[in-house]
């Protein structure tokens, strides 16, 4: 996979996180940066139009509301993916799956013939429903096995990421 033209599309949130406290860089972003370093992939960070609260408990309530309403606008749009062979999709686990902002980002893209490599950060839910969600939204893509890394161990996971790639 290292020699294929790739892009990393990911959502990540810093501030107060479950089990790790306040962090300056989101756990998923740390993994995305490892992937970029290993593969030289381009990156696109999905940014919510309405930022989440810095407080963890408020954030999870906001995430639940956005998931229930299927309403999470983002800033900007994903770059044209037509020249990419591999698309790494990164996400924390929110309410059993991807944050609604990733759905907003991925909707309407042409995934025919693309290889999707999902990666998530979590504190016990593994990949959760992310592979199923990606199969539903990334029609025409080949979804490969994903990588799930506990948020509390992202800073020691570069070797795991390299083995996965």
C-alpha cells in the first residue's frame, strides 16, 4: 500500500477525551499523522462547522444529537478523490460508529474501484459499526480490514500502524 497514491480523510477531536483527559491533538489525528509519515499520503481533516464542546460530557451529548438528527455540517469539502487508489478513513467511535461529520464528508463521492482502509480510535469498542457504515456509504469500493487503536495508547502505536499498512 505504501506505493499507491493515497489520501487520509479523518475526523479527530482534541480537548477533553475519555480516559486520556485533556489533549492538544486528537487521538485519531495522531494515527493519521503516522499513516502520512509511513505512506506519504495526502491528508484532509474533516472539521465540524459547529465545534464540539471542550468538555467531554457535553461533547458526547452533542454527538448523540447530531447522530440522531443526521445533521453535522462541515467546513469545506473533501478534495477530488479521483486520482487516489487508497483512501484511509479515520474516526473516533461516537455512539457505536463514525461521527456524523464523516458521513457529511463522504456522501456523494465516487468510490468505484477505490480501496478503503478504515482506522479508528476507541476505548473499548474496537471498530464498532465503522466497516458496515463504510460499506453503505462508499459504494463500489473495496473495504479492507480496519485498524482499531485505544486512544490511551496512540502515542505508542506507530509500529502497530506500520505493521497494518
